[in-house]
């Protein structure tokens, strides 16, 4: 779960990390009221799940109420790389002496937490990593030990920040590590982490990604659900509890298991088609799950053919076949369907499907043949 | 021979009294796995179809001589279950459960590495392990695998593993052991652990490796293969067309910051002399060619 900047700042604040005084809103009048409360100058910032907000005109400085009103009304509704701004964050502007970068994430190779700190903040860290890798001080933290203050101080010293920033940086980084672990985050990033002319260290931005698997420990994380970047199709699939990712092609894909679903999307591409989605219905393939999946695919107007790719393991071919037929009775499908059923009792399953086959329900035995058929159908539907 | 488990492996099921644990535990037993015990602190002294239930893993080990455990406990309890098994002295822990928080996984991975170096963890979020004809721990349908070798399989994906087992069986090719390492960010057992074990196993003559997008485990495996493997390897990597920034079902399957792409993984593997298929069927065909020439 990716948080918007304002949610990230509120998350940081809960763990004692200093952030600028501000509030989020979805309307211009409130934006002006917030600006009046926190005091000018203020920064009005678009809240969207994409980078490059500044260049797109989504971050503006306001010296007074008129400017705050103008910027708020211009930014709300702005389209930034396909993301329409619904929420803005208004905060008191900060004086900046220096800009740094700080983050914690999991290093999957080392299987430990990785902290990164750089005196070169305010720019893309990937650029720094490429052009000047020595400018990033790295630290590995054993999760069973945690980050000690001595370790943290040595790390800050290795990053060559302004000596005035050392104590403040150590304090923030200890809190940031705590937020990362206690909050079950996949990523916490502050860019820029600033040193003010007055000597305080402060988080001017917040990028936080939380582990969706840990929501049972954090029931309040359901509040982030509404602001996840999903298109209409993904929203509908999410509501049905399906693992769905929208793509931009014309072949709807339903498969069981994440690996097989990924592979199905790949194979559709390999034979010259374009998949409309990734959809994993999990290990079983009963009528409830199958009809939910079919409904989601059917509601996507771009879908011209559907490829159902099921491998029966514990779930037998007969159960899968009956599930598909039952689902087709429940949902009226517009696009032709190509089924590939393999694995446990595949022949028995195919025998059940046999009498139902028609121009709108076809069957192939291999993944490649089924993909070719589905792509051919999608192309002819699109042209006809 | 097989790796990690064989016909002598005695297994205690943590969570045997739950619906999933009971269903798969009994299926595993029916397959021939030595399912010797289950645990549930509230149901000690009872049994599941004749399999005795103990309060703790330590009690079960003492009474039955179990050396392996299989975890079907819901995600919030997995960290405690893994640590309990390791502390009791279990040598091989298979955690099937999906949805375990990454911070829990990182914690118990390091705890085992630091304090219980003789305990191997497989998973979480994996289908388990099968040495066909000998032992099946987890959720793989036993009958889709042909026993006897000469192929070893290691995979990050469940259904693609089944697909591979089934295609090899259709071609009349047997498997020594098939290890599903799971699709999570911190798998207890890595590709390299399995490749090293297959390299050392005299009955395994070739290895099939099924990867997917995300992380750098396939690239690391490629380096290992280049430096250490004498046996031929075929591979398939799922997710060639996955869009960056979107998780494809598995918590670990994500292309982020341009890293972890299938293309880079396939190139690294091909560089290491691995025969890489463009789809699972092609990887199976490449393996059939290798086996025919053994």
C-alpha cells in the first residue's frame, strides 16, 4: 500500500518525526483557511501517486490568501501523468540550508534491513546511485538486533552531512527505523530531509509504502484503501477480493496461481496479442470465484476475447469444468472464451466441457494453442 | 536419492487440527509421508484420524522422533510457530501459510541464521516439497509427479511447479525432489541452497529452475550456476511483460526501479550456460532434450 505524501507525513508524525505543520483538503476554501492558520508563506502540494509533481505545476508557493486560493484552484483537478488531483496538502513553507536523503527498506539479497543516507538529497536517489554511488552511506540492520544509537551515529558521520545536522539526523533516523519496523513498512523515505538555517533537521517530504500482509496488526490501515491507485476495473476486482492488475490489451486473462497467471500474460504477448489484465483466481477454481472473475473481465469494454488457463493440482478437472459452466450460467459473457484445462483429471474435465462448446466457448489442450486462438479471436472481433 | 526429505522423514504438522492442516496433512499421509504428529496446545491428547496431537513441537518430537515440521498456522501465528519449531530442534521447517508480514519473515530468517544454523526453513508462502514416491510435505498433488529422477526442480511459483512436474511426467521423466521455495520477499530456502543440494545429489542429473520477476534471486543463482554447477540446468522466468510498480499476485513479484525484470534474469541465466525457455512448455522440452542425451 503506497501512501500519499500527506498520509506519509501523518504516519511519520505518529512516530515523533518532525514534519511541517499542515493539513490536507479537497476544496479551495479549506485550503485558504489552512493557509491562514499555519501562516504564510505556505506550499500548496498536489497529492498523487506519481513523481514529477513540481514540473507539472503541482507544487506552488503562496505568500498570501489570494495566491493560496489561486494555486489551490489551479492544482485541484490538474492531470499529472494521468493522475487527477483530488487532494492537496497545504503546509507552512520551510527555510532550507541543506537537503539530504534518508530511507529504510528490505535488502532482499542480504535478507536484512538496508538504510541509505546521502548528503545529496532533493534529487532522484537513482541518479545519485548511478553518478556518484560513494555519496550514499549504506547500513545493514539485523532485524533481531535492531538499529543501535552508536551504529546510527557512525552511519550519519559516514554520510558527511553538515556537522550541525548530526544530532538531529541521528534522532530522526532512530525514529524513522522505529516507524519502519513498528509500522510494518516496505519502504520509508525522506527526500529531502532538510537542515534548516536554525539548525533543526526536518522531514520535508514523505514516501511510505506499507506491507498489505500486516494489516491485521494495524486495523487502522484500512483508511489507506480508498486512496490506492486503482483504475475502475482494479477497484471492482479488489472489491471481489481478486488478485487483478489492469493492462491495456484486448485479451482477458483468467488463471489459477500467480506464476501461471503471469506466464499466461507472457504467452499471449509471445503469440502477438495484448493481454487486458493479469488475474489470479488462486488454487481452487470454484463457481463463485470463477463467476466473479468473469464478471470483472466482462465489464472491461476493451476485452474482445477471454483466455481461461487452469491447471488442476489438488483441485480436479471435473470441479474446474463444473465451476466454469456454473459461472457461465450466472454471468452473461459478451466475448468468446477459450479454455485450456490441464493437470489432474484434465480429460474428465474436458469431457464435461465438450457438450457446451460453441463459437463462443472453445477449448484447446496446450497453453500456446489456446493463446493463439484467443488472440486470433480478439483480432477478428476488433476488426469485425 | 532426494534432497532435504525422503521416506524416513518424520513430520509433525503445526496446525493439523485446522481445516487446511487437516486436509493436506491427511493427503500427505495418504501419499506415504510419515505424518507422525500434530500440535495444538488446546487439544493435546486428542488425535486426527489416529495422528496424535501434542501441546508443543518439543513434546511431539520427544514422543515420535519427528525431525521435520509443516506449518499450516494462520499468518499471525507463523513467526511464533517457526521459532517454536527451531527452538525444539526441528531440522527442516516447511511453512505453507501465505500472507506473512515481510518484517516477521526477515526477523525469523535472521534468528534462524544466527541461533539455529542447523535448521532449514522452506517458505513461507510456498507449496512445500515433494520427493516423489517417498515424501510429500505441503499442498502439491502427489500423483502429478513421477518418481525416480533424474531431474530436480526448484521453483518460486506454485502452479508453474505443478505444470513442470506434470509435463515431465507426461514425457515419462521422473523427479528426485521438487522444492517450491515460494514467492515472498524473504524465502527461508533460496534457489542457491537447492542448486547446491542438487549438485551434490548423485541421482539428480539435471535441474529445472522456475523463477519470476522481482528481487535478484535468479541473477544470484546464475552466478552460482556459472561458478559451481556441473549439471545441466533449464529455466523459465515468469513475468516478461509485467508492468513496473505493480505486484503480480506474489508479494515478491514486482519490478521496481527498473530492477528485477524477467529479461535481465533470463539474460543472466543464459550467460551462465542455462537453457532458458520462453514459456513453461519450452522449458520442459529443453529438459526432455537434456534427459534424452544423458
